[in-house]
């Protein structure tokens, strides 16, 4: 009795597999239409991102703390030093405001002297890949 049940299950399985392999799935053809402005925006974003590099350069940190205070500090810095780039970096659980992007330490130290007049707690850091 057991052998008969096993043979029936085996035959049913083989029979099912034969029909499954011969069945056809749905074929879908998807066409994506996007606005031409999207490509332009994407190229601009790539250009902006390629200009901003934080790896291996010297930066000046002017703030370390909570998000709202970091935003205020960033806006104040941008008003006072219009020609120097600035960004907020998040390092769990605090925010840092980094300014400048100097390849040489001597240029960063020169800028640090000017920035310390308004931000006495500013310090020089060397950003590295994480």
C-alpha cells in the first residue's frame, strides 16, 4: 500500500514538472518615458557632487552639537564668509559644521586664523575616508 502511494506521488510530481516547464509566463514590455529636464537635473547634480570632496583634504570645524544649532551656525557662517564653502556632516549622534576644502595644510591654517576671529572654538581637521 505504501509503495503504491509513493508511486502515485512520484508519477504526479513528474507529470506536474513536465507541464510546469512547458507553460508560458507573461511577457512584459515596459517603456519608460521621462521628462528631458530630469536628465539635465541629473547632470547638474553629478557636477555639484564631483566638485564637493571631503576625502583627504583639510577642513575647519566650527561647530559640533545638535541639528538646529548646526543649521544656525551654518547660516551665520555663510553670511560672514561668502566665498568659503560650508557643509553639515552628521556623525551619530551629533552634527558638525565643516567649512573650507583645503588640499594643503598651510592654506587651511591661514584660513583658520581668519575664522577664529568669529569662531574661537574652530579647529583644523583632516577628513579621511570612512
